[in-house]
């Protein structure tokens, strides 16, 4: 406390007497027991340095020869308000970083999901039913990234490819009346078509670097 007395410009003869000092220390212990002596020193140092505004102006820093509990509380209230503003600003920055990290992690997981779905389909010899990879979700998630003309073109390309595949399979019958098992197992349903087109859309998005 003597350090704070000197900081605010009290002369030796203006220091609180023994009884006044006892009241001041008792007040600090009861009202500000969560703060350390070093933090009290810091509060007065920062006030003198002008790091925060005390009351209505500089006159509030002048104890006028009377370092009372009221004067002490005025300085410390201003310090706590300043410290809380800094804490709130830091918390906001931390929250923003967490949100950014959350968004980035969500985007990363989406990208992994899309890439794995395409890879699994491309490496699969069976039809792409979409049960595991949710082809509809892939398709509609990426649909806004392409024009209507592009989507129609993708669908036409896949329709042509599937038609060619059907023609090739029919040619393999070599005039036999029975339809081959392979042809019977080939699905040309609208859902299967959309599943296949979704893979084209995803592959195209990956090539173009579309944000998934």
C-alpha cells in the first residue's frame, strides 16, 4: 500500500495513520479478497500511465491527500472495467477462431466424404445404389455449383453411356433368344441414373476445385 501511496503522489505526512491503514486493509481484504497485492499495484501503475480512464477525468486520480477506501475503490473499479473489456475482446476472438475451426473441420469432413464416395464407386464392380454413400446428398449438395445446362449435359452423357452399354450387352447375345443375366442385372432406373450422375458431378467439382 505504501507503494501505491507514493505512486499517486502522497507525501510522507499524508500517508494514512495506523487506524486508517487498518480500515483500508480490512476493506480490501473483505471486498477485493480475490485480487493479489501485485494486481493492486498493477492497477495503480496502469491508472497513472493512463491505460484506462478513471471516473470523469484526471482529477479522479488525485487523492487530495486522503487515500481513503472510497478513493481506492474508484481506481480499482476503473481497472476492473478495463480488464473486463480486454477479457471480452479476447473471448470474442477465441469464439471466432473456434467457429472458423469448426467450419474448416466441417468442410474437411465433407471433402473426405465426397472423395471417398467417388473412389469407392469408381473401384466398385457393382452398381452404385447410394445406400452407403448417399448419392442424392452428393448430387443436391453440389447442384448449386453448376449451371442447369451443365447438369443436363452430364445427364445426357451418362444416358448415352448407359445406352451404349445396353447395346453392347444386347449384341453379346449373338442372336440368342434368351436375355443374358448381365443385361438383366443392369439397372436403368431413374434413381440409378441420378446416382451415377452424382458421381460425375462430384468428380467434376473436384477437378474444378469447387468448394464442397
